[in-house]
């Protein structure tokens, strides 16, 4: 992991649990800890970002504040555990998150129905994404994207996809890594890597075509962990269309 989580971890190690706890108590305890440790992903006040919004949230995997504390300590999915926090700090954080879940969720501007039309128009997004079984799995399944990402993060992903790659999902070993393979005759193939081992590399290009090549037959492979095959829609869609599309994506919560 990197970025804010690493900074928060180093802060915990350098300051020590008692010093950090004292700072949190002065500034509202759980809320101050949340802003230091969690807000980069979940937004200040739990409004959402790269991670899901926590206001008005119905938790799928926990039923009480003790369960929230366990997730904070141990992590869940792409979320790392906060092993450096003390027991009292974890409890303060869990209490604050549990209270956030009782705050009415802020409404997302836009018309989800109109956003669905934007999403499905001429299969604009279904060519690469799956929603509830429909579409093509070139990119990530979006069936529950609204439960995993906040509205602002979703908007950035629409208008500047290369700048909003989720930490932990796009890595040198992930399934959505953009690669460019130069074949033996100099042809360049760019797409998403499907699989790779010491002998072969397989990728799917933007048109959905599958390529599997022996490494002995290629000149080289270039990897782009900070790139996306998704087009930039900032100038392809109007402001209203973008707002409606984000509203639709935010409404996708899975089954």
C-alpha cells in the first residue's frame, strides 16, 4: 500500500499510540482519527471517495459496532488493516463510523434513469463493462460500483479515467493492467493483460480481440499501471450527461 495509508501508518509509528490518541481526544476523538486515517478514501464526514460513502450505509458484513471495529483492525478486501492503532483508538473510530451510518446519505445530483440511457446508448459503456449480467467484461464489473466508490470518485473516473485508478486494483500483477506488446515484426498491440507467465502473455485489445503470444516471439512488453483504456468523457458528454451518468453509477449497489 502507498499514499495516505502509508503516511497514516508512519504517523502512528512515529507519534506513538498515546500521542495520537491525545490529539484525537482534543479534536473529537473518533472524528479526528477518521479524518487522519480514513477520509482520503471515504471522504471527510464519510461522504465517499475512492472508497464507499459511509453515511446512511447498510453494512453487508457486520451487524454491530464490534464488527466495524474488527474491520478497522483487520481490513476487508482492498482496505488494509490498521494494525498500528490501539484498542481505544479502534473503538473510537468504530463508534464514529457507526454513527455515520445513521446520518442520512447526501443525495446524489442527477437523474439515474437518464444516466442509464447515457450508459447504454449505442452500447457506449457495455462494450467494456458488465452491469447485472449485461455487457462485456473487458473492464471491471460495475454491478455494485455505487457501493464501492463515492460519487466524486465516480465522476473523476468518467472525466479523467487515467487519473482515478483505484489503489490496490491496478498493480503490476492485476487483471486490468494496460500493456503494450511489440511483436517480432514490430507491430504494437495495446490492451488489458489477461494473463502472463514466464513463457507467454495474453491481452485483449480495445476492440475485444484476444491475443496470446509466446515471449520468445516478441521484442518486448511495456506496462502502464497509471493508464486506462477507457476514453476520457469530459469533452464527449455534456455536464448534464456526466451528472446523470454519475447518478446512475452511484445507484448500482449489487443484489
